C-alpha cells in the first residue's frame, strides 16, 4: 500500500463501438448517477458524450452569442 486513493479506483474503458449504447442508457435514465459517474471516468467517452449531447450546435452558439452581445 502506497497511501494513495488510486489503489481502489477502477479505470473504466469503453470501446468506441459501445459509446452509443451507453449514451442511450444514460439518456433513457436506465443508469444511476454513480454508474454514470463511473462511465464518465473514461475521458474519451465523456468528451464524446459532451460533444454529442451537451454542447449546442454551432448555429445555436452563433445565435446565442449574437443575442448576448445585443
């Protein structure tokens, strides 16, 4: 034991061909918050999910910026 908290952490790696399956489960509320948090430990999956579902599309960002500038 080296005294770090990382010893008990499990690294979660999701295959890219499974991203959509997990995203569908998240969006249909079939997973608990701790399960989702564990999935998001995979940085590549987390970034993919954010880009696909949480970030507005470029057209919307442009309109939003325009409205905020007025």
